[in-house]
C-alpha cells in the first residue's frame, strides 16, 4: 500500500480562511489489466444458472462459459472443510 500524499491545504479557524487540498485519484498504470471484483453477500453457488439454478443469471453464466468459475478453496463463504466443498 502506498502512503497517502501529505495534506497541502490550510486548516484555519473558519472555512472562509481555509484552503482545501484534494488528493489526485489513483489511476492504473499503462497496460494494466481490467479487473472487476464482484462481492455478493448471502449467496450460494446454487443461485447461479451456471451451477444449475432456475434463476436467470445471464451475465454470470456468460463469464462461466468463458472459463471463470468460483473455487471452493478460495471462497470467503466457505472453509475448505465445509460441506459446501465436499464434492471437490
């Protein structure tokens, strides 16, 4: 993690006498890959169409068809010894 830039504004007694200092937003380096993180709470693998659900999840299914699948041993929703992963 990088250290935040030092605050270059002025904090005075009133807003009128203060000077703001907004940090420059971080930008990916040239050639950096596109990464999307999807965090979903209280959802099981069986809720996705690619795992056999009747619920329509076309975008998740499309990602799965391209090879993206969840692995039980890397899932924050279950530990490697849990019944969820018993079939791996």
